[in-house]
């Protein structure tokens, strides 16, 4: 790494590498890792906890007066109320990790008076270290990053996340995906939002969108994107998105086109837009061909009745 890095970024890199070492050791025998479930399809492991504590110990060892905001331990450590807040996801992509699917990372961001100032996203499986300091650019190891230059959406690769939480509005996700898939070269779902944003910053993908994300999922990645020349915000294009549970990012031209497609799905959409989405015919639901094809068959060959989709306060409408 460059010797002229910001001192706080150096400490964050040290913390990320310490966590990465824990993750890599555990990955050698992932079947032995103890797993518990926070809610349906939302897992946490002993590796998440060990990785998080290694990060916190490193950060507070250097800056004991800073505050901590971490996925697993919340706001229980450090000096809460400080202007300096470290936002930590110790293992983004836990579900991938426990299956041995090598797409996961460590994400660390420093927020100072409401703005992300330092960012590290570390992929321990590839030893890819993405870093950014506000005003100094974004880097992959020692290489400066720039978002892609593609402007024709039909040639663009876009990443996203699929619904997995109880109450997620599956039909809303399907309509969003259908809108984007028909206009792009491809849609990908790697399974770790921090890496998704790092890949936008690197120009490996041209855009990204997802709902239901928490600040620790996107804080570090957001600075990588903007320091690489990209844009990030909520589905209506507002930059104050960190705690709004909806995120879209991309190079400037792709970002604008994605916002144009996704704004009607935003929780901040106009009443008319929400009504349009709400009244659209379901892509999957009781009586639909897709539902009938996907439904399990009983011994007589009849498909059981499909469950009605449930609402969610975090859904876009």
C-alpha cells in the first residue's frame, strides 16, 4: 500500500486484514463453523463475531474516543456521541461464506460529522483491497479506480440483490428486475453488497441496485463509487440514502438511466407512481403460469395453492 495513505485509513486496512485472516482460517473448514439464524435466511456465525471484535479492537486501540456502529454488536462499543463513527460489516456475504461460495468481504467505513471519509472493502479470498479517502480517489491495492465509460445500457452489466427476507414484496422485485434485464446486457446477483459497490467503482460492473440494505452494507462502498467518479443515491436519485434501505449506483450516465427506471419503486415515489406499481399485474402469484410451473406437485400431480405475498414496512410501497 502507498506510504502516504491517511493514518486512519491505514488503521482501517490493518483491521480489515486482521478480520480477513480470521475468515480465511475458518474457510479452510467451513463445515466446522457454528451457525445461528437471526431470522429466516439471515445467518450469523462465530466467524462474524470474531472478525467484528478483531476490527473493533484494532480501531479502538488506535482511536479509543471514536464510536463504533457494527452489524452484530450495534452501537455498544467506543465513545457513542463522537463525531467519528466507524461503521463495520465484519463479513458481508455470510450466506455465501457458510456454503463455501467465495464471494464475501470485510467492510469498514469512517463517518465524520455525517460524511463517509474513509473506506475499506477487503475480499480475503482474492486478497483484493479496495480503499478510498474522500478527495484522494479510490484504489484497488495500488491501482487507481475509475468507473466504466459505458453509456449504452444495452451493453452494460448490472448487479443487484434478490429478495430473501420474510415479507419482501417478491413481485416488486420481479418487476424491477424485468425492467432492468430487458434493457441491459446482463443482471448479476453476487450476494455481497459491499463488493457489488466496489465492482462498480472498479468498472467491472456498470451499475447496482438493491433494497433492504443497512448502512454497514453500503457505507464503505459508497465512498469507493464516488471517489472513482460514479454516483450513488436512493431510487429517486437523492444522495442522502444511507439509512433509507434503497440504493442505486453506477457511472453517471448509467446511474441516471437506472434512477429513471427505478424511481417508481421507491418508498419516496409519488402517489401516482405507487398506484401504478401496486395495480400492475403480478408476474408471479396465484393463478399465474409462473406460479403454477414453480409450485411443488402433490402425488396426484395437482399444485397446492400459492401463498399470498406478505407486506413489509421496508418494501418500496
